[in-house]
């Protein structure tokens, strides 16, 4: 079982908050790993918001492979940060990689006047190239290569992973305004680092609790839609790809994501004014339906945080917060840990036919499907 | 006593031993009521007399006497045509269980008929060769929701079981614009109907008795209007009653056009008076039971009302094997699909039905790439499909099993990234084991959007034929249960209301069973292409269909 969580705040905060958020829900997950995606970065990364940041875990040889590729494309490193790791502490349940790389790059000179779309394309192509090279050599993993994004995925006990990376000591260097996290490897199958949530692609983040029973049809459809839809190590990656496809490729407003993944029954659609649109979506994107049981938390490139459930509401989720911070997570105990003094009467337990959406002013909207 | 001249036996004469069905008759139980002979539509039995020699003795001492008596009996007529087909009507009407047909598994009719009549035997039904087991029966739904995700409650949960019928545009071609944060239609797209995933397959008026056809139409209307299941019925190639064409019930009917174009004169002339659009148009190119062959309605079934509906004189009606003037897939798309679409002003989906073949994937690939986006469904009919009349050699020896071909077509669409854009509908033996829901469900998991079924509907109505040589006389016009005959007396044997009721009941049961199959895999909508839900103990089936092999 997964437990998932996301914190969005008006102020920069340290990832220790997500450790606190997830630890209190540990009866619901199996403490097999810890992974997070940080978006809208603060601290030492705050001055590099427009430049792509590489998040990678690799061997020394993997470093060379990656550097050669990046150099050959023309990327120029402008900043590098390495977490202060503690390999000397004995008895930690963790399977660390030799190197954790968080590097900021300048775009190649030839991209100086390139439109954003070309730059975005370049970043995806480069990440895929890096991933392929590292995979073939079995020398490491590249999680994200995108402006204002950091990703870490690790195998082991989340508490020990926190200790190993010094994440229990809160500081202002390593912060963000949005962090999504979860504490489980994909233990139903082989442990693969890429299979750990959250998943990230071109500014979109998704993490999911549940079993995507339409995984096969999702996957078969998605694999021909866009070059970045690869891997499929986890059935939950399908959610990310559908979110990206609907919002980024098709350029449909976010609310239609819900209509794609959990289309209304025919009889309900026919009673609505927008029936023609919804029926066409239901038919055309039938292979992107998910049939649960799932709860998903997503983040879009503009920082919008949202949660959405399958049409049967078979996985838990709760939304709560105060003026500065909003949390979406599987169990309320997590929110109680991080924001104990909030007004719990304002907590939201979303239903199967709505999206709960948090904007950058932390306004919370409930979009009925 | 004179010696018996055994040379009177002619060794090439047909004998009872040659027949496929032998009448077993018990004179001791027979009341000589004559019902059996009256009920036999094939004149395969007749009242007759037998000369009997009785030896008896009277008095205290044995003193044999002989007397000759003439005893009335029921006798089987031994010949190669109008022979007993095993329909069992004699047994059904006999008050004393004195008579019944018995299958002779050592028969030689397949030799004798041809040798005597210089004719290719014809019959109805479906293939009677059982050279391999049914593939669908070797497949189980093995991916059960246990712990990873919950099974659903089939009784209480809400299920959405509808399937698209009509061309589905790829997402990037949908005619949408974003305005004020909402998607809006910028123009009309192809029409898609949402219908029940089981269509009542194409059986024409003519092949069926008018009353039987009406019973199916009544059941269809009832399923839609009372039960709430949007089941569609395909007319078959034989036209439609004018009253139905002009009624609001037309919306439940898919009109078929085949190479004979039978009935289309009336359909076209009635278009100004139609108050509803039909549910769709199905262009029949081929049929699984007799692929490469056109329709066949023998003259004895072309009675007056059939002549009127079809607009033909009394004669054997043989639809050509091809649509004249269509020589390629591209041409058929440009000519036939465009003309049928435009006839109904692009409001009615136009689909195509072909016999499953090793070429099916090529055809489907080509249609998927059709630049006009006007092919609204690909109906694929396998070798185990039924027919009202065909040459036996076609029924038994031509055709292609449906399961792998359907799967191939689905995977071809996947390869192109176009799955679902031309809905796949599969038929040919679907439901032949009596459990339509299981067959439909498995085909859907393999990639079908839905299935269509015809022969099963006849069995629901009371057809006594089976796939082991029993009856299969649909072509003769002598159907003993009034289903595939135009003979009024025989049609009177059919209780139309009861037939409609039984069809409705069967669909209600099937709907329950579909839910019982969806619930354990945790799905509330149709699992199209969810082959991960299927397993098989047959390694070859697993490999061929790309599903999990289990043992």
C-alpha cells in the first residue's frame, strides 16, 4: 500500500516537513523507500529558476557518461550542489548510490534565442539520452532535467534515508514551495528506482496510491503518443502521462483531466449541456480511462496542486491547511503532524466526482466533474 | 419354400444405414395417432403397413398355427433428399415416447447425397466439423482483484457497459477549441452511437420467418424502452417492413446493405417519411459462415411478402460474392462509405462487416488510415458464425476462427496508436456454448468493443438444430419450429410473444453475468483490450494471443 503526500506553501520550506508528513502514516506504507520532487526552489537554487537542473544518482563512470553527453550537446554547468551525506553512520537501512548530482546548466549557446518549446524539447531529448546511456551501462539514474525542479529517489527506510542525507536537520539552503513525497518502493514488483513515485515530466508531477487496473490499455495507448512516455515501471506513471498529454499536448484546461481518466457514465453525460464534448472525449480517449482504485496528487508547471480519485473512490485522501500551507495526503494523521493547529473543520475529504485544486495563493477550489 | 434370390439386393441402393438420422420406432408403444407423421415437415416418415407372420398355438397341446396379419406402423423413408434431419418433432408430439430420431455416427450421407444428386449439399446452421476445441473455452478470467485492489459488488455497484458505434476521432483531431477555460465544438465530427456491447446480428426477413423477425424486433424495442438496455438489431440483407421504417423504433435498427441490395429500393423511397434515423448502416462484404460467398435464399422461401419487401420475383436469390463495382478497399471507402454516409447526411454511423480472413489485418489497417474518417465500425465474422443457407463445403471448410483474428486487428491498431478509432465488433460462434456473457467479455478483453450474435438468438427462440448434424434445415423452407420458414402453418408453431420474452430474459441474464465478470476484476466499465485479465492453460493460445500462460 502507498501513502502519498504533498505540501504547498507560500514560504520556502525544507524537505524534513515531508518526512514528518509521511512518517506518521507509516502504518499505511511499508517504509521501503523515500522519494520526493521539489518544485519552485528556494535556498541556493533560488537564483537559477529559469535554468534546467539535473537530478541524477549514479556511479563515477555514470558521471563521466552524463557529463560527456551534456557537454557534447552544449550545456554548460553553472552550479552544482551535493547533499551532505553520512556514509559513516552504521546500521542504516539504505542502498545508496555513489553520487547524487544536482547541477544547474546554461542552455547551449545555439538556444539563446530559441522559443521555449524548443528548449523544452531539448531538455526531454537530453534526459532521454542520458537515461538510455546510463541504463545501457548500468551506471545510474536520471530523474529529472528541468528548470526549478529537484528529484531524489532512494531505496531503504525513510528515517535512515533522512539520516543519510542529513534531511532531519532543517536549513534554509535546500528548500522549495512545493514538495511531493512518498515512502514506498514498488514492492509488488522488482525494486526499480524509476518505479518510485513521484513521477515527473516537463513540469508535471504525479504520485498515486492504488492499483491502475487499466494499466495495460493505458500503456499500449500512451507509448505511441509522445517520446517521453517511456519506462512504465509503475502502473502509476500512466497518470502522469495522461495529465501531460491532456494539459500540455492537447492543451485542454486541467478540469478535463478528470473527464478523461474517469469519464461519467453515458446516462449522466447525456443530461449535460456539454454532452457533445464529453462523449467525444469518452470515445476518443477511452484507452486513457483509469478504473481504479486510485487516488492521485498532481502538480502542474504553474504550481497548481490538485488531487483526484477514481470513480469509485476506493483510496483515501484528505486536504487541510492554514493560511501559509496546504497539505494533500493520504491520511489526516500526516496533516495533524505538520499543521496540528489548523481548523480541522475546514479539512476536505474529496469525493469520487471532484478535483480539489490549490492555486498559488493557496485558494482551494472543489471542481465538481 | 422357394430359394431366396439374394441378387435382388442392389448394393448401390441407399439403405437406412447410410442415413445420418435413423428413426427408432416402437410399435408396442404406438397408439397410431399419426401426430408424428403430421408433424414431420420433411416427409421423412410416413404411415405404412407391415405384413407380419404370427405363429400361435391353441389348446392344451402345442400345435403351431400360422396366420398373417397386416399391422399399421410408422416408417422412415429412406432416400438422400427429404431425409430425416433429426429435428425430433416426431418425438415431441408423440404421447407415448414411441418414436425418436437417433444419430448414426457412421452414416455415409456426405458420399451418397453427392453421388445420387450430382449436387453440392446445402444446409443452414454453422460448421459441424469439430476438429479443435473452442479457444474461448480455454481462456479464463484469471486476474482477480485480491488485496491489491478490491473486487466490486456486482449487485450494488454502478456499471457503465456501453460501447461506441461510429468513427472515433483521434484526440488531436477532435473539433475542439478552448474558450473561457471550456472546450467548445468548432465543427461537427463523425457521429458515434453508444450502444450495448452485444448487437443482435444480421438475419434477414426471408431467411427468418416474418414472425420470427418481428419477435426479435419486438424484443429489441422492449430491451431499449422498458429494460433500459440499448441493444441494437441489424436488419440483415432483406429490407425492412414499411411500418417499422416509418416508426420511431427505427432508431434501434442497423440497416444492412449487401451485394444484392435487397430491400434498399423501399428503404430509399421511405427516407422522406422516416421520423428517426436508423442506428447505423452495416455494409456487408462477407460472412464468416460462408466467406467469399454471397447471400443465398432459395426460391421456396421467396413467398409473396418476401418478394414485396425485397422487390424481386420468385426465384433463387443469390447475392453476388462481391459488391459490383468495388474492387479495392480505397474504392469502397470512397464510393460506398461516402454515399451511405451522405445519404443520411453524416448523422448515421456506417460500418463494414467482413468475414475473418488472413487478410483482415490488411483491411483494418487500411481503413484505420482512411483520410475521410468515415468508417464507423469493423465487424469481423469468424468461421463459427451461422447462416440460413450455404453449401456445406463452405460451412465446414472455409473461414477463419474469430479469436486470433480479432486480437490481431486490435494489436494492429495498437501498433498504429489508433486503437478504438474504428470500433471492433466480433462474431462467429459467440455464445455457442450458451453463455454469451463469458464469450463477449473475453473478446472485449482481447480488444473488441463489442460482439454480435445471431444463431444464439434462434436457439433462444426454440431452434432445435445443433452443431452435430441436427436439423440445420434452415435453407429448406421447412423449419419445423417456424423460425426460418415462410410456411404459414409452420410459422404458427412459433409463439411470437414468448420468443420476444425469452430474448429479453436472456439479455437481462447476460447483463447480470457481464457485471459478475466485471466485478471480480474490479472494473466498472468495459475492459476493452485488458488482456492482462485473461489466462489460459493452453500454451499455444497464450503465445498466439499474447496472454498469460498458466498451469
